C-alpha cells in the first residue's frame, strides 16, 4: 500500500486517541502522543524529526508493542504497522471496539 493511501486509511479506520505513548526508534525511547489509532497504523506526534522509512515501535498502555515503519518524515508522522488490518492484535481490535477476526 502506498504511503498516502495508508495515511488516509489510518485517518478513516482509526479513532482519535490523543493518548500519551512511547515511540521506540533505533533503540531510543521517545515520548510521544498517539493522535489517531487504527488497525493498520497510527498518527503519532514526537518532539524529534523522524525520517520517512525508519522502523519504529509504538507503545501504548494496555496494548502489545506495535511495530511498524514511518511513512512520512517529520514531527507528526504516520506509522504503518507490519500486518494487514484484519490481522491486527486482538487487544488493539478490542481497544478500537472492533470484533476479533473469526
């Protein structure tokens, strides 16, 4: 999926979160705010400019680690998780109020 299409998918499928989070990039924990959270990705704000394409792990209380990669560089980025939306972890689907895949 192209970066722009994934960003649009996160905005449409996701839910506003505005939740404190941690983004792990290159082994460094960065304080972050999760603006929007969906099954296939998230929109995250950090106080450091991130490069497009870098790997990252999103940590949110009550959820497993959510690995992905940054689609668009900057301080507010779209993070695409490494799975198809229907394969999202059960805890993430429950947080979003969506039933687990059968």
